[in-house]
């Protein structure tokens, strides 16, 4: 096949795929092309994960202001991976049958109760200002083992997927890096930390399923 024919064939296939995806999107609001929703059971909570199907839906008032917080870095620390919505959903799906993955909301309880990503457990970042509390949280939710001599064993820690209010929110960055007894400072392996930087701001802007007192 000549180079010109290859280019034309590739262009036609791309156009076809785009047109097909667009036609699907005209019928419903997709998570990814061809996927309208995903059924998930996580932490004793069963829910249908999807996007709001009302195409006139607007972002919730709770996240409608542009003056919140300050922008957070894309890379929190060496080895910590920053992820997006598709990666988060993939971790949520895997966590259904893989206990070595924890989906964690790092915000204070008031935020968590008000609105959260379904299936996430609440481990407030404020616990990491105190050594004993930080160790308790890591032992209870993150797979850290406290040895008889008081030292910490990180050999079997979970992959922790963390989020807070969004790219302007400092709650997850504080837990990971800035608190007196942050994950990084206390020795938690950076490669086991996944940071969903978009947080609730991005999640709600895409109309993804939420739960809590402020959920519509």
C-alpha cells in the first residue's frame, strides 16, 4: 500500500471512529466512548457509577466558585503518581476484589459527609499532625504493620488512592508531604501513593456519581 493510501485509510478510520463516538454521545453522556455506566461494590457500598445524563446539568454550587484555595503542584513528591478520572475509576473497579488498594478521601469529616466519591473511606489529613494518630490511620487503612518494638513495616502497604476537594485544595498534599508526620516523612513508599489532583472539583464538573448530604 502506498504512503498516500495509508494516510487516507488512517484518516477515514479516524473520522469513522470519531463519528461513531459522537453518535453514541448524542444518545447519552459517556464515561468513555461506548461506556455509559459501571456497577461497583466497594467498602460495603453498591452503586452505579456514571455521569449526569441531563445535558443541561451544571456544576454543583458547592464547587462553583473560582476563588477557593491555591493551585497545587502536579507532582507532589518524587515517586508519587498523579492520576485522572479514568485511572481513579480503574482503581475503584480493581479495589472491589483487591484488598491491597484503598480509595481514600483525605478531607475533614464535614466535607466527607457533605459530598464524596462513593466507595471512598474517610481518613482526615489532620490525623497526620500527630504521630500516634498517623500511625493508627496507616495501620487501620493503609496496610502498615507496627512491629513489637514500635518500628513500622511498610513491606505490605496498600496502594492508596487519595483525593480531596481539587487542584486548589491542600488537604491531600498535606497528608502526603507537608504535615509533621506526613506519609512521605514517616516512610510510606512514594510509589504506593496515587494522587487524584482533580478531586471533587473535577469529579463534579464532569457530573460523576456522588453521595452525601449535598448530593442531588
